[in-house]
């Protein structure tokens, strides 16, 4: 299945080898970390070689063909610049059709609506084309920008899962936002 999700301003699709220079340049242009959940500019960019990138995206292509995980680059239509990524992780198929979504926009492109636009389009595409019934967002309890993005895109707060993920040497609580197909 060819994957190409389009919005008015964006193209969302799997990374290809030809995206390396674009991907590298935009990561390299990231600003220093802007807040707690922003990685900022990676310090190890020189180790991100073309060969590393090809192996990295090949792993995503394999995971997608096994219906485990889908990683898509987010590109601006006007100039093809890679502004970030969106990921879908299958949690469980069977009678559940349940996935989790993650997203990351390079911090030099924040406050332009790319995160919300890419999440909305990818969510709808995943319901229709991947057959998911439920998509969750797992958000740190104090990650206000991500909470606002979830709510803006119609995700509903379900609960707080206590000590849900091991981060920075400790078990951390997460908010669980969800949306159902056709809701």
C-alpha cells in the first residue's frame, strides 16, 4: 500500500533514502531545548550518517510491513522541508484494533499548526486505511503543549495511568487521551 497523506500544507509519508539530507538539515537546525519535553538539537548529529539513516528507515519499513509500527515524516508541500514526524504503534489487533500515536515537530517550526494538522490527518488516515478503532495518546501529566494538541484534535481524557512509563530513572504517571473511529 502506498502511503501518502495530504493536507492543505503537508505531505505525510514514510521516510525514503532520498530524504536523508532534508532530514539531517532540519534536525541540525533545531534550536536548543525550549522546555522539559523538547530534546532540542541532538548533540550526536555527526554520527547520523547516510548509512545509519538507511538502516533506521529500513527498520521502520519492516515494522510497518509486520503491522507493528508506522513512522511517517511530515513534509511541507510548498518546499518539501521535513518539519517533523508522526508515529503509530499497534497495541493490539484481534477484537480491539487499538493503537498509540506519537508526534514530534522540530522546535524551529512550532506555533505554525503543523503538529495539529499532521496528527489530525494521520489519525483519520489510520482509522480508514489501517482499520484502527481506537487511537491513544500517552502524555506526561505536565506536558501542556501536547495536552492542548490532543484536546484541539478531539481526543478525550480517559484517565491517568499511575507509574505507567519508566523515564529518567523512575516510573512516571501519564495522561491517556483517546479517540474512537467515527467519534
